[in-house]
C-alpha cells in the first residue's frame, strides 16, 4: 500500500516539474551572457607554479622507450 502512494507522489512531483514555467528575468540573462563573453579572456593565475617544458620532455621519453618502460 505504501509503494502506490509513494509512486503517485513521485508522479505528481515529476508532472509539476515538467510543466512548471517560471518567469524569465531577461535582464539577468543579458548580464550572464555579457559575463560569458568576458570569460574567454582566461588567465591562469597558477601557471607560474608548473613547469610545462619538463612535462613534455618526460612524455616524449616514455613514448620513445615503448610500453615496457612505462610499466617498470
């Protein structure tokens, strides 16, 4: 008996979520889209902590030695 009541409640909630249409705040949407346009100018503030050149050299050395060297 409890399962039927639970299923009915889930169905009711799902139906409410499916057909719920909130009012759209167009000014907020405009602000979010404008902020997304500036997000392309990403600056990695932690880049100075990572030495990329050493990582690339290690990857090349492992690739040259083959899969047997990578498992060792």
